[in-house]
C-alpha cells in the first residue's frame, strides 16, 4: 500500500488568466495609473488649464485694431478739414517775406492735425495712417493734387520721428516738443524756397523761431484735447 501524501489541486476560477509574472516578482500596485501614449504617467488630478494667446487679441491692441483704426481715420478726416483751408491761406498770404513770416507764426495750426492722432492713440504707425488719410482728402480738395499725399506723409514723418527714434516707448509732452522742433524748423526753413520767395538769413532764422514756438503752442492744444477726451472716456488709447 502506497502511503505517499497526495496533493489536491484546486481548479482556477473560470475566466481568469494565468499569472505570467516571473517567479519572485512583486505584483504591481493596484493604484498605479496607466501611462500616456508618449510614456509619461497620466495625471491623477484634474486637468490643468492651458492658456493660449490669441492672435486676434494682439491685432486688436495694435493700430490695425478696429477701434484704433477707426479713431485714427476719423482724426485724419478732422485734420483734413483743417489743412485744406490752411493750404488756401498759404497760397494767398505767402507771396512775400512778410507773408512767409506770418505763415511761420501759424505753424502751430498746421501741427495740430498731424500730431493729435498720435497724442490720442499711442500706437506705432498712427502718424503715417492719419497723414495718408489727410493727404488723400487734400488731393481732391486742393490745387496740389496727388502731391498732397506725399506732402502729408512727409509731414507725418516729421512729427513721428522723435517717437520712432525712442522706439515708441515714450509718449510724453517733451517728445511732442521735439516733434514741434523738427516739424516747425524744417517747414519754416523750406517755406520761402517752396513758395519762390527770397528770404535773408535773418528772416529765415526768425521764421524758424516763430514756427517752433507756434508748434509748441499747438502741441499744448493737443495735450489739452487729450485731457478733455480722457475725462469723457472717448477715443483715448494707450
């Protein structure tokens, strides 16, 4: 008679798969999270919000934004209403040295339509756009014709030069004062030659001084207009 102990093999439950782990290996923890397709462990917590910058948002803050562009275009139209009569006044008055000096003293009236858009909307490109709008209107309403577009763009470059040199980081009264020096000085120095009137050196110097002082007064008017608009909350954009 065989007295060897017999072992009872219990059957595995139906549907269970055989354990294929090598002998001696520990079972995987039950709370381990599945891995992502790229090998990174999946986050157990809630998904973190992803902040994405919008290209439309940056466009809206630029000079090409709807509000800024419409404001500059409107200021260009208002500026054209000023420069058209000033153009005819220049043609009637600047016929002799005295008339040239009178127009130099009125240079502040010329700088207002060129400077005001940049004072109201502090964005790169504001002077060029407003100058172009004024030039297009003046081309149809003054004897200068299409050359009025070039003249208006050049005037806007004179006014915007200090802001551009400072990389559009400073929009302050002293920058506008520099704009007045450039705009008034260059225009006054070329006034006599542009209208074919001979001027002495002293007359040219006096004309430049009068023009710069007048442009400073015009810049002050622009700052007052900006303050008045800021109180109403209309059109001022930084």
